C-alpha cells in the first residue's frame, strides 16, 4: 500500500473567501461539493488544500485527507493496530471509499481511495 496524495483540510464557514485567498497563491478550484472546496496548483496538481464547512456524512471534520492505493488494506491495518476508527469504511456517493481514523496526536485523518 502507498500514499498517493496528502491534503490538509481547513474547517471554515468562509469557503468562497478562502478560495479567493488561496487563489492569490496560484491555486485553482478542482472540486466543489458546496460543503467542501479543493484547490490545486495547475502546474503541480498534487499540491492541494481543501476547505470545508463540515463533513457531509461523518460525525467530525477531518484534519487531513490521505489518498491511498488500497483503502481496504489501509482500513485493515488501522483496525488491526487498535487505532480508533472515527468513521467506518464506506462508499460515498461522490466516488470515494473512505474511513476516518484518529492519529496518536488526536487529529482525525480521512483515508480514502477513488472508486
């Protein structure tokens, strides 16, 4: 299993204002679901930041998202390690399979794979 992308998630009610701010640094909108906006660098698409008001289907907003090549293997590894699963593994309507896990420092990580 390997990580494909790591994205910080900033929780804020000011989605548009933050998108404009990060746009001044050259980031452009690549995804907008109304409750989460992801901005990326056109020249380095892996350089991304997401701003979210809340998470649509989970009880908490994650601090970061890590896309992996095998989300089921990642889930099994985290579960078997005894890590706290904050949001169970599930398929989301917007095309990802994901779960949330709490890191030792208390931060919540959204671990996902695209279907």
